[in-house]
């Protein structure tokens, strides 16, 4: 898959070279005060996005995103600046060559981890620029579109009150989406039960993200199963899938959890290489593997996950929790990879609309294939001015989660 993609782009743009690479940090208001993520991790209510802008020698620009900047914006910028001298002047269409260059520059100290987010951003920016230069959507350069529409699940559900959760459910139903993923930690089974019961009349089923990728050691398989037992004691409505239920130190428990869970198990959004994700797939960790093109090394590595997971009968469902650039990179990879399901982030974030050439099109809960050249994204001086980086818009990972409030999620 990757070799075919690289040769196709090379044939289109054998002469295009990289003229400049620039890191860009943007910050914008995120979600609302009823959102638990805001209260705990983003207390100013602002969130940061890290972009890479690549300029080709004919002036064409492309954008890519690296999720790293949400947590460590200055590390993101420094890493972009470190690798830039190894990219300028090099052929833009040789994606495999540029990927090897970036891995060689960063591999000793970050063969996995932070630098991979920057590698992701640069490759997506190159694909965006090359698509714009050729006048075709990015998926055409990634092997061609394999599907015309992709079913979406809505992702949010971090509301701290029933009233706010009702508003989220109504927003999901208005989009025609029939699956809503909420966040419910181990002590929040009552929240999951409440939402399962109140979403059902709207024709919406519930998946649960247990958000254990930020906790070490995090909960065990026994903890996750106890949570599911408590949910099932409160409602007969099924959990559509269970996401990130185990902490980083307990990922080896995934196969046993998957066998006992009684619902599909999903994960993998923080993994930074296709190789590791596919090792997990081979070992039986997931029913649904969730690569993110802003984390795993770029669109081509995301496609490698699609191809490898399919060999094991595991669904690949792209993770999209960044700006419109993140969404576009993942959605174009999903259209090229034959994806059947993808994440649609629900919380309000201006950078999910401000950076688009044209809005994403959703019909009956399905995402239609984008039509704009490249990734369909743009960055203007006005956008940079309006959403200038704020140093207080950095995610706080080391923050205490509030205790559950008894009776708040009582099902009437």
C-alpha cells in the first residue's frame, strides 16, 4: 500500500521540492464549562493545535497536524525546527524518502513517542500540498477512494450534568448519527446507565470511552469487567463498544478482557507506530483498532494499519480529536483505506471549522467523500491573528478527577 502510494505521488510531482517548513501554534475556545475535560485539564477553556505548513517551490502550501502540541506545544515547535534543514530542498513527492529522513533524524531519541507526531504532521502537509498542486482530493494520492461514504459515531459525552448530556444527545440525533461515545470512568457506571436509557428513545446507542490512556498503571481487566457488570445491572441496553478500558501498564490484559467483555473492545489512539498497533492486533487486543494520522506517523502509516488489521478481521476506525486538519488527514486515509466507521468530535472548537475550505458533508449520519483538492484545509493570516497561541491553553494531564456525586445520574 505505502509503496504504491509513494510511486503514484512521485509520478504526479517528480519535480516538486520543499521550499520551506513552518510550525504554527493556534489556540481557540474549546467546549463549554459543563465539560469535565475543560474543568479538569483545560481550566482556561482554551485548547491548542499544532500545525506544520509546508511550502513547495512553486508556492503551493500544505497543512498537517501533530497532536503533540495539545500537551507540549514548545516541544512540537522545537522538533519541527530540528528536522526542517533535512527537508528543505528535497523532493516533495517522495513520501517514503521524506519519512525515512525524518525517522533517521529523530529515531535514536524518539523512534516512538513525541517526534512521531511531528513526522505525522509533515507527511500530511506534503500530501495536502501535492493534492492541491494536482487539483485532486488527498485520497486520490493515497491509492484512490475505496468508499463513497463512511458511517460516523459522535464522540463527546463528558458532560457533568444530565441537562448538558441531554443537549449532547439531541445534537447527535440531529446529525442522524446513531452511536454516541461518552466518557465514563470506572466510578461512573451510573452515568453510563443514565445515558444508555435517555439516548435510546432518540434512536442513539452508547459506546463508552473509559479514558485510561492517561492513567498509569490505570485500571485492570477485572476493573473494566466490574464496570460492565454494574452497567448491565442497571440497564438491558447494550454498550456498543468499550474504548481504552486498560491503563498503559496493563495492555497485556486486553486479550482476556476482549474474550470476556461481551461487547467490542477498542483502542490504540496513543500508539505512535503502525508496527506496534499491528502487533497488538495480531495478539488479539482489539475488535476495533483506532489509529490517528496525527500520531502514528502520517496518512501512509494509517493506511498500513488498515491493511494489516483487515488481514485479522479487525475493523480500523480512525481517531479524530484535533482540529479540522486532524479530521481531514484521518478521513482521507479512511476513504482510501475503505473505512466503514469514523469518529466525529462533538465539542465546539472553532479550529474544526475555521481551517476548512468547505464544510464536511454529513447525510443521514454518513460522511460523504470530500471534494476539495488536497485535504481541503487552509490557513490565513486572519486565522493566525484571531487564534494566536496562548501559553495558558496547554492540557493539564496531572489533575485530580472529581469524585462522583451520589444521585446526580439517577435514572427516573
